[in-house]
C-alpha cells in the first residue's frame, strides 16, 4: 500500500509539474520571441531563466506536492517526479544541441 501511495503521489506531482510547465513556460517563450528550441541562446540570462530555471522550478513544485501527498516518506516521491520528467524527456526525440544537454542536467538537479 505504501508503494502504491508513493507512485500515485509522484504521478500526481508530475501532472502538476507538467501542467504548470505547459502553462507558464510558453508565456515566457512568447515574451522573449522564442519560437523553436534553436532560438534559445544559453548566453542570454533571460533565456536561461525561461528555458531552464522555470521548468526546474515547476519540477520542484511538483516534487513538493508529491512529497505532501506521500504521507510517510516524502523524499522518494518528490524525487520520482524528476524521474517521470526524465522518462518523458527521453520519450521525445532529442535534438543534438547544447540546450538538450542543459535541460537534461537541469532536470536531474531538480
């Protein structure tokens, strides 16, 4: 029962992470006139905030929610939110550029 609760909590946290990311990050992309991944310049601080830090912050929020839903041991449930995110990142085709590597590292850190 405890394992089921942890998996359920991490899935709910990942859904919140995904929803917030799809809600907030595109607004930042529109504000900075970023239309494709190749438009992201990692030497621009605003691009780093919108493309890397905001998704990591959303993963942190989703991990916090998963930790609150998992009553007994919140740390693994929160970490699994990042694991779900990595699985979804690997499900999509990866482009060979520096942004993909930076996003992968940021997701692992979050």
